[in-house]
């Protein structure tokens, strides 16, 4: 369910926000009773919106849908599928220097030379724009802005993944890579 679990960490404090309310503004802090009690005893704190019942209901509804629809399992299986399909594309196109990710947050590093890993910054921007013209929104990240950032909703399906990969394949062909 949580990234810290995937890497084997047990954090003392976890902060949550944005997607927790599926569009309804909400945030949360999760910690132990000991830490919370120490905070209460050390600081005078008040929050106008703390414990808002509507925000809590929205968050509980989101968690219920995630569980009932098996969206964590979906994110894992579709994400693994996408990462493998991107790796398959990397065997076809030398511009893909690396593929990495977890769940439905994954990407492909664009390089001008696979051996030196010289970043393909301008080309990455061109790929993103061509994908946009094909109706697919992706972005970039990384120290050189040369990694395609692909992050989808938990309802992203295998059919959506095939469409994404097919459109990327089209773009790479158009760019003669």
C-alpha cells in the first residue's frame, strides 16, 4: 500500500495528502501514540480544519474503493507489465538508456549514446510533445530532464498500457530511432 513498505522502512511519522481525498482537499499525519502525546504535551496546536468529517468520509471512501476494486494489485500487475513493455522497446530503440519504476510510476531514460548515457534532453521534450499530439500526457524528470515520467491513476488498465506503449513505439519510429 505504501512506498515505505516496499523498501522495508518503518517511519516514525507519515504524512499523506492530495490523492487521499480523490480531489477533495485533505491531508493526514500518521504516527504512534507516544509521538503524538509528546507533541501534544510540548506544543499548543490548533487547526481549523482538523478532523473535518467530510474530508474524513471522502478519505475513507477512497480507501474502501482501493480495497474493494483491488487497485493495489492492479497497480502492481499493470506497472510490471508496462515496465516490461518499455524494456522490450529498449531492445528495439537505442535511445532508451534505462527503464525503471515501481507500480504505476515508471519511466524511461532517453540518451543520445547508450554507452556514455549522454542525456537526450531536447529529444525527450520532442517525445513528450509528440505523445501529447497523440492524446497521451506524460512528462519528464531527472537531473537532465531526459527521463520520461509516466505516472497514471490506479485504474490504469492493460489496454491503457498497450495504447501507451504503441504510441511510444510510433513516436520512436517517427523520430527514426
